[in-house]
């Protein structure tokens, strides 16, 4: 198996997918924020958070968790 | 008060429970980063203050309860607070008692809330007469607070020496933005600086990985292996029956003490009280069990007292919880300012109603949900939510709030803060000292320049 994982904050990630995720969620967040009415701080924040959720869902679909999950055996 | 407000309060609490149950189970979700943007959005949207408070109390009760679950079940801390119990949780898992212990932890969390809500409301009530005397000294209190938190932290000298450089960093950015006409001179940027501090350690870690050699040496080949404990058949729900007498006693003492210590760091307090009580038990298994049970109750009490007492009695964010996750309830211009926030808008009766309602709704729903389905939810999150998405979401939150505070330039301003604060954090300067320095910065630098 090739070396393409790093451990950050107690869990493993693929650096390339991490960079892509950051790009995707940042893009959706900032685009949503910029299409909100410009003079309204509240709408700007809501649009931005909405964009963040959208980006989050896209990356959840695109990438798989890097975890091996086992169920404990009966003792 | 009319009935529609009451209905909205109940709905707000239920929304908070749904949202933060999900977030709480995701490993590594930092409390401040997930609580602040959403409470800020609510405040800015002009929602009634009493509904905001109900929502916020329900959020912290739910989050503190659910965060302990991935910690106990799979050994990944759900948030900053539960990282305090990670060692004990791993021991408990290794002895095969995880499933049994999480029920006890949830029960302990439940009792922690039941103790802390009345006690902190009473303490706040007792402190209120002194509020007018204390308030004019607020700028001084932040300076004293920064020094105090340094002196009780593990790295005293390092923390003390960090206060001034930190204050200079924050003020220099504010003056830079004023000088460049990025923001008007009466605007003091706080929120995004604050999140810069919170996300600091992550930014620092990621930035280091941009160095190719560092990245190369950090690369590993295997995924993280995670073991889920088997289910146990525990049908009881009464939290007083799930815990035995000794467990109830120790956790109650712990939860009681921390209410009076609301100015201290919640993580620090949790470790201090949990370990002190745990150490009374020499057997490693008992020691681990008693520590995590006590900590579960103490976590709730630190958060509840940390927000209730400063907000109800003073209106000044004088605790790490108020400075951090609860910041939007004190200061979210233009809606809330330090002279006109939830403290000034809500009477004692309304305040109490919001706190009790928020806490009770959150407890009853999330406690039952967790006691029955903790494992199923954890399994679902671990199977479907990649760690990449979680980390990237934080970065996007920061980008957004930085941009909203002061435009493009502030994205780099917040990066600067994140790198500096993250580096200090890795060296041992805790969040409390850093947050307090941010609030102390204007007055502290005036003192240095203008003399006493």
C-alpha cells in the first residue's frame, strides 16, 4: 500500500482529498455569500453558512472516510 | 409574554438538539467553532433575545452530552472538552466496559445539568448587586484575567510573556485596517480574530504540511483502525439508578464545586476536578471509570455556569465560556454590544425561563436518544463522514467570518493570528489566556503607551 495518509487531530486523511475538500467548501461558501444581498449582514451570513453545508455534503458524497471499523467480538 | 414566544422557544430548543446531536457525534468538532457562527447568525437575524438564550442553552447541553460519545465508544474526542477524558476512555475500552460506561456517562451528564442550572442561577442572583460596582472596571478585569489565567496555567512564564505580543498583534491589525480605511474607526473587529485563535492549532498544523519535507515525513500508509464495542442489554433510563451511590456522590461534588469557579478554563477545570476525584481510587479500572463519570458531569457544569453567571449577573464576558463559544450573546455588533446585550434585555424571570426550558428540553431528548442509540449514530457518522470534510468545513467558516468582518485583507489577518496563536498554543499557552488577551488588548496597550 502506498503512503498517502496523514494523521491530523487523531484521525487519518488523504492530503490531496483534504486540499480538494477545502477548495470545494470554501468555493461554495464564498460564492453563496457573494450572491446574497450586499447590504444585509444577516443574509450574507445565512447564505454563507448554507453554502458551507452544501459544500460539506458534496465532499461527503465525493470522498470516503479513511477508517477501518471493526465490531468487538463477543467475550 | 405571549404563547407564541413560548412555542418558538420550545421549537428553538428542539432545533438546537437536532443540529448539535449530529455535530456532537462528529469527532474533532471544536465547540467554539460550531457554537459561535450559528448563535451569531441567530443574533444578527434579530431573533428575540429570549429565544436565542433558549437555543444556546439547549445547544451546549446537547453538545456536551453527545461529544463524550465518540470519545467513549471509539476513542476519538468529540470536541475539545472531551479530549480531557481520552486516556481514561481508551483504558475503559481496552477492558471491554465501554458500552456500559457510556450509559453511566450520559447519566452523569444529566445529573451535572440538574445540579448546575439552579446553582449557577442562584450564584448569579447573589452576584448581581455587585454588578454596578464591577462593570466600570471591565477593561481592568480583562487584564487581570489574562494575568490570572496565565498564573494558574501549567506554563506560567510562557503565558505571561505572551500577553503583550498577543495584544500588540490584535491591535496592530485593527489599526492597520483603520489606517487603510478597510473598516470605519468605530468598528472593533473581534469575532473573526476570536475564531482565528480557536482554529490556530489546526492552521498551524496544516501550514507546516505545506513544507514538502515535513509532509513527506508525516505520510503514513494505513487507515485508522477503530473498534466499536458490542452492545449491552441495559434498558433502564433513570439516571439515578444507572449510577451507584459512590458515583453519584463524587460527580455531584465535582459539578457543585465548578459552578463557583466559572472564571477558570472549562477544560482545565474538567481535568483538575476529574483527575483529583479519580485519583482517590487506586485500582486503575475504578480510577478510569470514576474520572470519566465525574468529568461528564463537570463538563456540563463548567459550560452552564460559565455562560449563566457572567451573562445574568454582569453582562461582561468574564469567563472563558463567555469569551469563547458564548461570545455572540455578549457582543455581536450592530445588534448586541457590551453595553446592550442579553444581560440588559432580559429580566431574571425571563432569563430563568429560557435557561430551564432550554436545558430540560435538550436533556430529555438527547439523553434518551443517546442511551438508546449512541452506537448506531456513531457507526453512521464514522461510516459516512470523512475527516477531510470536517476539517475543510472549519476552514470555510473562518474564511467566511473573516471576509465578512473586514474583507479580503482580513482573511490574511486571521491567517496571521491563527499561525501565531496556533504556535503559542502548541508551546503551551492555553485558549483562555489568548481570548482574555484579545479583550484586554485595547486598554493594555493604552496603558503601556500612556503610562499609568
